[in-house]
């Protein structure tokens, strides 16, 4: 779980009156808020998250409250949901980060990861050409660079 009953009620006291028991709030609001959050962030992150990171907890609490008020106060719920979705979009775009409990950030899968190769600046040796073709030779710049590294 990303957030528990006590954390949700501490922010939104009205959640204490939503269900008959804390278990109802946990299983009907918090659980489905977490599922929605995983569904929305799953395209950019490995979900479910392994820990209850503060950013994820914050979003979960707001989504749980949204779920509680969407039938009783639709306009307030719509505004809250739009704000949460805006944050989620910002996270996916890299405008906001998911912070962990230790203060580090979790980047979206594939974000800021440059594909790199030790041979990326040279003409490829293997291709569809015949072995005798001039295009199948080792790039002379690579040979020079490797020779220079040995010297």
C-alpha cells in the first residue's frame, strides 16, 4: 500500500465518515486509488512501486479523496481530479519527479538514458554487403583511434 487509512484521514478528515469502518475506506477508496495511479503511471514507470514514496503517497491520498467525493460534490471532485491528472502528466513529461523517502528521484523508464556504444562514431563493419566490398572494411578512423590509444 502506498498510503494507509490514518494518513488519508489526517489530510482529509471527511474520509473517516465515508465508510462504516477503516477497512471499507482502505479496500474501497485507497486500493482503487492505487490501482488508478499504477494504471496512469505504468506507461512510464515500473509499477507497483516497491515503497511508499512521498510523491506516490501524496497522489494516492488525493485520488482516494476524489473517489470519496465524486458523487457528493462532483464539481470539487472534478477540479481535484484534474489537478492530480495534471501532476501525473507533469511527472510523465519529466516536469515533476517522483521523490523517494531518501530524497532521491525516480526517473521514468527510458528517461535521460542515452544509448551509447564504443563504436558509435565509426562506420559499421558488418552489414549486408559482400565481404570483398569496400564498405565492409574496418573504418580507418577507428583503426587510427585504437592505434593512438595503445601509444
